[in-house]
C-alpha cells in the first residue's frame, strides 16, 4: 500500500545478461496464467543496465524476463516512489514512527567522521612518538607492536577499524616484513609474496578512501644470518613490485641509510655484540 502505482519504475540489472519482453495488454495474445505467448518488443538487459518504465506503463503493457540457459545468478533491483497518501492511517503512523526513530538514533548520526593518519606495523613504527608527528596539524594513531608479522599487522588494522567507527583513515602508513624474513635463510623470501598480496588487497578494501604508504625494510643487522642482507634487498624489491601493481605508494627508506659507497652506515646500525 505504500507504493505509488502512478510513478515511474526504475530497474537495475546485475549479473548475466537477460532479455526483457513487452506486449500490449489490448492484443490479448496470452497463454496460461496470462503469460504472453509472443513478445512484441524485446530489450536486452546486460550487467549494470538501467530500465525505466514511465508512469502508467504497466497499465497498458505487460513485461517479463524469459528463462535463459546462461549460468550465474541475476539480481534485479526495482526503485519505486512511496506514497503516504494512499496508505491506511495505521500504516502511515507506523512508517513515520520508524523514520523518526532512525533520525533520532545516535548511531545513525550524519555527523562527519574525524579524519586521521594511522601507523600500522612492527617495532619500527612502535618506537615512534605519535605526539611528535604531524606537528599537531593532524591526528595520528598507532597500532604497531614489535615482533608482529604480516598477518598480525593486518588483523590490527581490522580491529582498529571495527573499534573506531567514528574515525576515517585518510592516510595509512605500513611497515611489514622485517619479522617475516628473519628465519628465511637460504630459501629466500618469495614464499611471502602471497601473504603480501592478500595484505595489500585487503587493506585497500578496508580503507578505499585512504592513501596507503608502504615503507621499505631498513638495512638491519644480520643477527648471525648470512642471508639477511640478501633477503632484505629481495623483500624490498618484492614490496616495490607489489606496490606498483596495486597502485600503492612505496617509501624507499632503505636508501636513506646507505652511504656513498653502497654500504650501510655502521654507526646507525651497531652490531649486537658491541658495547655501547
């Protein structure tokens, strides 16, 4: 009773292509249950197509979507105008009451979300003091912790988004991979390609409105692993390749800690067995 029968009807199709058949009611060429035997007009309805039937169309023309052998599921969304005038008083009262409750619900408030910058990663970001970042011009949050690997960093971002629905992440800075390559040794790091792909695609889905920045690994000490330096370089190449593929910003922090001879500055990365 809330649908205005004299309004336009808009129908959007999703999925496999189908055909819309139309026939004039006055022609009386119907089969069983009033189904037209032969359509007079047929219009294709491919994926993402929009069909508009003007007001009064259904009173003169019948339409149908004949069955097809194409695979897949098709969805059809119809949009119609609601008419409060043609509804019984009790229905109008209930509908208006529902609208009032939604408008007064604090959780449905139209207040704009607070835009923030989020840091997610391992110990490199965990050591940063967010109170000194952005010079007070932006709100910076941190969900970093030492020892975290790729999956744990992804979970921390998901948890933050779920727990802060009133915040909108406009910039996301990520530092991952250091703890994942510590025990790679001779086999290399390319088994981490799939976890990284999952991480980057999921993050883009979680914060589609945000700019995402991925920081390279630093030239960290080898910690007795003779393959450490090689794995760091390989990991940075993999990060750069995936960032280019998924159109994510890549921050080359590695080069900032290399001297003019191509070696890491030892005074920035002292060996663990050296006394300070």
